[in-house]
C-alpha cells in the first residue's frame, strides 16, 4: 500500500514541480503507553513540517494512506495565499467537540469556531502550509507528550488547537483534496486526493490495504503493466496474510488457503 502511495506522490510531485520527501524515521520520541484512545508515536511526525519549512517555502503534507490520482489539480496553484493554512473541515460532517474538550482540559481553554451550528475541526491527513503561517512556531513535542495519552486523534487535535490558540489564519479546502469515506463512496475516485482513513472504502473487501491497491490499479490502469498490477496485488495479499498471522499465529501458507476460500478473487 505504502509503496503504491509513494508512487502516486512522486508522480504528482513531478506534475506540480515539487520535491517528495518520505519520513523514514521518527524525529520525536513520545511515550504513548497509557493511551485512552488508539494512538501511535508516529503521529508526532507532523511536527517535522516545521523543519521542512526552514528549507522549503511551502509544504504539502499527506498521510501515507492517501492516493493522489493522475487527474489531481495543482493544489499549490489553487490555494496560493502564503499566510494561510489549508485543510479539510471534517467537523462539518462529524462532531469532534469531545476532542476539543479533551485538549482544552490538558493545555488550557481556547475558543473553537462554530459554522452552521457545527464546530470547525480540520482533518490533518492533508495539510498545505507555508512558512509565513507560523503554525508550528509555538508547537512542541512536550505538549504533544502531555496530550498523546489523553486526547483522541492527539496530533490532529493538537494542530486544530494551535490554529485556535495562536490565531493562525486557516481556510478549508474543497473535499476533492481530502476525499474521505465519511463523505460517502459515490464518485470518490474522481477526487484529486483520496484518503483511506479509518476503514477506508473497503466495502466487501477484507482490509483497506487491499481496497487501496485495487483502486490504485484501477485508477492507474493506463500506466501500469499487467505484471506491475499482479505484483501490487500479490503484495497486498501478502500484507493481509501477515496481519492474520499476527492475530492467529498460524502459518501463512495455511492462512492463505483458508482465506483464499472466502476471497478467491483476491488470492495471488
């Protein structure tokens, strides 16, 4: 899945004239051991955007579960104000007020804007940011450590908190630049950036990894050879078997036979 994602990022980078940087190590070591919610120490890596902005004027951050389509618009051109952070407002579709309460309780109260009777709350799977915004000027791993075991979606909620606390100018992007399952499945492949958040668009498929690869092979069918498609699908099935092995401790060969009975069209 991640190899395919990087492939789409690199193609988009060439299209818009941008460097592609893949984070291969953790720069901020958080102790995420007593968490109240699902959390990963890797989520703190968004803080590294501040370091990239010392070298680059603008940075487009994308989660590794994003698929950038061949027809994606140039987001740098579409959203050009250098003093503005651009993100997708998922708060318009799902209530995140409990996350606001959680982080306020730890770091202190800030006001969260209400738009059309819904609290604005940005999804951090896609962030377009320029050096002039100052978003991470007052951010710290120490504050992330304070919230990582207490706040749901701690990294995302922290970025939203910084925008409110430090009065950072922000604008919501069109859903095409962070098309998420919470928006429904109709025509999602027409988006610029498809985000396989949560359960992804898996529908009847067993994992979002396999769904991602299936979509990747469909979206890029005109540029992938039959052999490349086969290799991507083999890898996706292997990842699925590895997950099942971790759960069951059974041999991969046996698991492949068993799950192949349930998903004969996916076994490679």
